[in-house]
C-alpha cells in the first residue's frame, strides 16, 4: 500500500511539544529550582504541574553542579 508508512517523529520534537503546554511555567520553575527556592506552592498564574516539572529539572542541575 502506497502512503501507509508511519511518518517518523523526532523524539526531541515530541518532548518539546509536550513541554510547550505552559512553557513560561516550566522555565519559571526551572529558574526557581536552580536558585534553590522552595518547590511549592507554584506562583499564581502558572500551571502547577509544568512549574513543578521545571523545578525538578532545575533542582537536579543545581545539585549536580555542586559536585
């Protein structure tokens, strides 16, 4: 069958699409995690899950950079 092959998807592109739901919340959480600020509560106006996901990544990088 012609044209029935799946379209290849770049895994990085998929991750970016998932992350871009509330990019501002993610990056605000990331910066807070890098600074060592508390993880909760998320600031008003930000999506809690995206903010926390960013905070986790920022906190992990902060901890790794201490070594």
